[in-house]
């Protein structure tokens, strides 16, 4: 190989490497909300959640809780008005009982668009003017929950602020900027108001604290 050929070959290799470097900055994922950036090297499964439309949620609530679309639509309209579009939801079952001091336990699956469902457990104590027990299905709307692992924390709530639409009970739980809106339909009687929290975890815990 003569000297001229060697020089031309070196220039060609350098040009290809330069083009590849210029393309790298464009290979980035979606920009997550402030304070919710994924870890370096995050996969597509770890990308921010995509919000659900009202029609999708009404259908899912109606099917899962076994209520009419009108009843589901009434509850969904209120939560959408208060919080906007949910980024996830939990479909599960729970049981609770109280004589002033109470406890609640539940289990379900966390759903996000284009992601695999994640099994979730929850448990928590309550204290207040409260008497009775109930077993119910619960459909929890999750707002500003952009990544599944952010569900695993404590969410304080005031059960006394619950409202009822079409036989469905709804209340809010909040932690940081994440809001959960459990929608319950079940059997039993629960009277009064209480203060407490629910702790969401990857495994079931017998002690509710």
C-alpha cells in the first residue's frame, strides 16, 4: 500500500466515526417530569407512564367492579375533574374492620400502559370514630405516578372525606406529588370517620404499621 492510499483510508475512517458521534445525542428517551428522572441506562420498561383517557378508565372500572357504565362514569368524572388523567391504576381486593382502631389489608395488580403489571400489597392502621367491617373490590386511580416503584411508600388519607356516587365510595390519599383515588364497591358496613394511612409494598405484611 503506497503512502497516498494509506492517507485516504485514514481520512475515510475518521469521517465515518465523526458521523456516528453526531448521531448519538438524538438517541435519547422521553423527558420525565421534574424530579422523576430514570436511572442511567433505564430500559423502555422504565420509561415514564402514559396517561389514560376517561373512556378507558370507565370501561375498566365498570368491568372490574361489576357496576353500570353510568355509575362508573359518575365517579370517574369527579376524580378526573379533581386530578386530571391518571398515569396508572391498581385493580384488587381488600378487607377491613374497626372498633375505633382498625386495619385494612389488600392485594392487587398495578397497571401502566405498555408495561407489565406489577403485584402490589397494601396494609395500614386507622384511628377514629369508626365501627364496622367490609370486604370489597377496589379500583385505585394513580395520578402523577410516572414509575411503578414510586408506589412503594406510605400514603396518608382521611377516610371521612370519602364521597359516594352511584354506590361507589371514593377517597384520596397523597404522598409527595402522587395522589391515589381508591374506588370501592363491596359488602359490609363501615360508619364514621378515621385518620390513617396505607403502606404499599412488594410483599404482604401481617403487621399493618
